[in-house]
C-alpha cells in the first residue's frame, strides 16, 4: 500500500514540475549607429 502512495506522490510531483514554465529572457540587441559627422571638425 505504501508503494502505491509513494508512486502517486512521485507522479504528481513530476507532473507539477512539467507544468511550471518560466519566461525565457531574450536580450534585445541595440541597432548599430554610425558616429555623427560634424561639418566644422569634431567639436566645431
């Protein structure tokens, strides 16, 4: 009888573990931009 109870608890815990789905973090890549061009030199 106790083997059936243990087996039932194992199956229930395995089922509960499969139901948990954590959100997956996907980092967002910033677009690459070019350096700004100044008409009168770098700081002019």
